C-alpha cells in the first residue's frame, strides 16, 4: 500500500484534503503538512518528519505530492526521498491539484511507489485542459 503526503506552502495541503474528502469521503492514507510563517522552514522540517513517520506506518512506499517544484516542501521531501537510510521508499511529485489527489484512490493499493508516481502522473495529465468555446450552438431540444 502507498500512503500519500500532501506538502504545500500555506494551508493548501489541508484544503485539498478537505475538498477530496468532500468528494470521496474519508481518505485515511493521505496526510497533509504545510509550511507556514509562524513555524518557518525549521518548523516545516520537523512537521514533515513527524508526518512522514505516520505515513510510513504499514506502507510499502510514501508518495509526496508537493505544490511546486523547488520550494521548501519539495526540497525537504527530496532530502528524505534521496536518503539511502529511509524505508519504505519515497517518491516526490510537484503540481498537486484536486484531480491528482482524487486519483490517488487508483494507485494507493500498489506496492511500488515509483510506479505509483508514474501512473498518477499519467492519470492526472489529461485533467489539465484549456476551456475553449464550442463551434456550434447547443439545441434546446434534447
């Protein structure tokens, strides 16, 4: 089983989990952690480490979904992911959004976190679209 950490600047991680819970119900395999002004970077490092311990429990891997690449949540997650001492393995993706979080339901029963990350990325990319006007008028006759 793959557990998921959502890591963000500000309250985005908790807000995304709240929204996902509204759609799917309880998601006990997802753990939010946020960087905030009060705790700062050192506080985030501590909070991430505590959250990681929870997410590692009974997991074969931990997938960290960050709000953006190269920010503090990403950097801290990658420090853990690239540490040879960390078990179970950790994979890190950037660009978390609500469709991505919802689609973790399709991958959390997998056992290879790196394969799960690749599959989640493939599932999520088609949800990124640009709205364009249609070339025809919808009839009122159904």
